[in-house]
C-alpha cells in the first residue's frame, strides 16, 4: 500500500493536518488566558461576584482547551525531526535556539503556574493566585513571540550565513529574531487570538442572553466581548494591511498568488474580487475585478505597475488557488467581525445591546469565525511561501526526512483517526460547558462537584446573581 | 578525561533535561500503567488528583529535551528522529490520549470509563515507545553522511523490546512509590504491595539490560569491563546494590516518603550507566557530540538562557509542588 505515493506530499499533508488542529487551541488559549487575567483583576479590584463567577466559568473551559493545545503541540515539536529532518539539520542552528527559548521562557512558565491557577485559589491566597494567572497569560504571549519569530525567519530570513556543512547559522541573532516580517506577523497573530476569543466569549454570552436577557454573567461577558470586537476588528484590518505591504516588499510572489496576478500590469493592476485561478493555464477564470484598485491598495497609486507571476519561473510558483481563496476567506471573516462590532456599538448606543435578538443571533453565528480566519490566514501565509520551507533558500522537497511513503501514510492515517476521535470528544465537552450559563457561586475546576452537591440550582443562582447587581 | 567544552556542556544539559523528564513524567506515566489495578472510582480520583496540578509541567521537559537537541545537536536530532519514526509517533499519540484524559474524565460520567482506558493505554504506549526508542539508540543506527540510512522497522529487535518492557516496569515502580508517598489508608497499603513486586521486577530488568548491553557492541564491553575503566564503572553496580538495600528497608519499615526518592536514585544510577555506555557518542557508533554540535554561537546564545532560566524554572516548579504538598485526601480533590 502507498508505494506509489509521494512521501513528501504525505509529509506535508501530515504537517498541515496536525498543525491545523493544533493552531486553533493556542489561538483560543492566548486570548482566553488574557481574558481570565482581566476578569480576576476586575474581581480583586471591584469585589463584584459576577467577575469571579465568570473567571471560574471560563477557567474550566480554559483547562480543557489548554490540555488539547499541549498534547497537540508536543506532536509539532517532534515532527520537525521525524518528518522534516533535512530541515532540522540545516536550519536547526537558527530555528532550534528560538524554539528552545520558547520552551524555557514560555512553556515552563505556563505549565509551572497552570496547576496553581486551576486548583490553587484557596491554597495560596488571592494575590499569589492572581500572580499565577498573570504568569500563565504572559507565558502564552511569550510563546507567541518566539514561535512567530521562528516562523517569520522561515518567511523572511535575515541575519544568517551558511557553514561548510551546508547549515544555516546565525551571523547576527538580533537580525534573526527581529527579521523583517516578525513584528507584523506577531501583531497580526496576537490580535487574531484576542479576536478569536472575544468572538467565542461573545457568542456564549449571546446564546444565554437569547434564552434570558437578564442573566448577569452573560450580560457582562457579552458586553466585554463586543467592546473587543468593535475596537480590535478595525485595528486588525489595518494591521493586516500593513502586514500585506510588508509581504509585498519581502515576498512579492506570495502577494501575486494572493491577488491572483498571473499577468504583469504595466499601468495599474486590478483588484480581483473573486474568480477561479487556473494554475496550469496561468490565468484567473470568471474573474470579477475592479480596475486599478489592486495598485491603489498595494502601491497607493492607481497607475503603479505591478509584476505578475509571469515574471517568476513556474517552478517557484506557490499553489495559487489555495493561496488566493484562503486569503479571501480570511478577509471575509474580518469584514464580518468588523460589521458585528459596529452593529454592537449601534445597539449599545440605542440601549438595546442586551435585548437585540438580531445582534445575539449574529454573534452566535460568528462563534467559529475567529478560528476560520486564523486557519485561512495561516494557510495563506504558509502555502504562499511554497515551494520553499525557508523562503528562497531551502525548497520543501529538500527539507523532508528520508522516509518511505508507507511509513508517512500510516502515521498520517493514525493522526487523522486519533485526532478526530479525541478532539471531537473535547469539543463536545467544551460545548457542553458553554451550554450552561455561569451560575451564582460558580466553582473552578477544583471544586465543582461539592458545589453542585450543595444544591445551588441554576435558577436560584441566576436570581441571586441578578439581585447582587 | 572529559573535556569541558561547549558540546560536552550541552550534552550534560540535554541529558539533564531528559532525566528530569524521566523522573517527573515517569511517575505520571507509571500511575497510568497501574490504573487498571485500582478499579474503584474513588481511588482513581485520588490517583489522578495527585498529579493533576503538575503533569503538564512534567511533560514540558520532554519538549525541552527534543527542542534542545534540535538546537544544540541538530544533526543527531535529524538522524535519530527518522530512525525512531514509528516509536516516536506512537509515543506522541500515546501522550495525546494520556494528556486529554486528565481533563476529559472529569467532564463526563457516561464516558469516564473510556477515558480511564485512554489514560492507561496512552501511558503504556508512550512508556513502551520511549523504552523501545532507548534500546534502538543503544543498539546503533545506520547513518550515511548526514542522513539516516536504515529502514522504518530497524528499531524493532528483541533488545529494544526488552528495554521497552524494562521502562514500563521502572515507571510503574515510580508510580507505585509515588502513591505510597501521596496517599493514605487502603490505597497506600496496596501501593506498598505493588512496590515490593515492582522493585524485584525492576532489579530483574536492570540485570537483563546490563547483561545484554555489552553484547551489542565491543565499545560497551570495553567501557565497562576493561582495566582501568573498571575502577570508574564498578561503583555504579555497587551503588545500585546499596540503594536496593535502603529501598527494601524503607518498604519494610513503611517510611512513606523514602521509597519514591530511592526509586528515583535507582533510575539515576541506571541513567548514569547509560551515559557511561554511550559517551561520547550521541548516535552510538556513528556520530559524536562534537560532530553533531551546532555552531558555537548557537550553543552560547542558548547557554545564557539556560544558565538564568533553568534555576528559575526549577524554583517555581518546586514551589508548585510545595503548594500541593502532602497526602491527597479523597474529599479535597482538586477536581
């Protein structure tokens, strides 16, 4: 079986599959860790019970999501060696230290304080517990910093040399870490994580408001989430635009693929809204385009010339249809998020934020939009880097392990079966936790069983919570 | 005798990270292996709760071992990982099942049994795979230039199966002595019983691996049995005998806190034995630590981080253990 298959294609499929499953969990837990820190700070500051209820409510969800992120993340850290050993050998001296720093500064910090954060509130006191929460939140952000630096170096490598063994080595660590696309990618990804979380929190709040618009917890979380959506979504679109301009400067071929610019345009490139990129024919079929707008957006001048893929050897073309469409899906999600944010501002101004069923249904429908945008965005940037692993320097076919196709096919099938079985169950448990509204006297992961035994019913809890406001 | 240069320092750092992993995740995985012997839900809750706050930190050392190796010895990482492809993938999948079981089993009543099985199956698979990987490394790996040159079943030999089974026994012993330390009453008494049985099994496993290893390669024989090396290597088996006596005594006198640390000492000695066998190779008989080392500026760049951060990490990890110190009471579960 699988003898006729291409081992490199299978390895790429396996990396894409395991990475796509992994990325949604950190994207969610980066934002959620920060949200938990904010909730605990608000509780310590104001003493209002609703904040500790929300904290404990989201903490249980965080525990499950974080666990899934950890186990799927360990897979990633070993897959560089198992499936991309030539890359590990050649780029290890540059990429390896960045990832080692991620482990040392971020993973240990998160893991070391996670236990106290989850189970330690009554053992260490409020202030020390808040410190633990803060360390977990900071850890998730430091982790994003290092891994995005490593990824950005693969996109826009700088500060390196090549040694006698053919390995990339660092000539200037500062230039390696702060490579040209890193700041843009970092801002874009962290904002994406915050938005992803805000949209989930907002959707859960909206779901419970649809059933009872007087519940204190859902009102607070919905309001907070909608502030995030209305403020951060427009900033994210600006950050994305800046990231795009940076990509145009350093990875112009990726932009050509994203825009579907097979042909060069001497006097102003159109903006192709939709169409079907035909890689073999080298043109976009059924294109719906706005003349000159492409040059306006990317060069800020309607007549600016734009080179197309016809200036690039075909063997260096990325897969255009995937890059083109994943980019449009991401942008579409961003526009919908901004629409939701502005709609919420309008309802807030009218005083119907907690009553508008239309807004709540829209927010519920938007629950997965952050995840979709994150996945589409990563597919855009990673596919757009192809056919290279280290852009312009190391081709993907030269980066793979010397493995036979049957080995990779077997592991790919194993990953597919295990991930669907395990993570489907995990998502069901998460949805089950979210389907319950936060209760009065909500308990964290440590104490929920005794609290339920104490007989606090949801209805009584909600009433007490309402009275407490 | 051992030169103090960057690759040697890094070899010790990576060895340290892997050892801390073996020590800390060893008892977590051991608990998973022993889970079927404790069928009562209350016991299982206590067992889970005894490691729930710390398992994630324990597992992070595995990421440091792998990530650190890629950074400090990229060639070794690039050769070993494809050579150990199947055991590595099996370990990762085992750790997925084991890891999610910690959270999932508290989220469902109907399917709890399913996640308990996943906890045991995952722990067993991950342990077996780690032990097999160790055996596969010791028996040697075919290398051509900078690339692994063997097939994808080379790792499977009677010796690697032996090391796999040995590690299962070893982790189970760590798990049993951990329970002796962290639990009370009937649960603790049963853990004592298991510790006895597992200690004898462990001694048998150490003996079997020690006898089999010199037959793998002449380097191992010379390292251990040829004069004057024997002056340096003889203390290891003598220390194993000494620790065994102390461990038997602590089990007989029911000193709750001693057996776990003495079992760790047995692990440390076995681990030192492995180091003596392998040094200075990182891929036995093929690649030395100097051949595999990344350039000095990569190793120096990370050394600053390690020097500052590892003590800090050990500090707050110790604090986390201190917060959750003492016996785990059934009613005061963290979950």
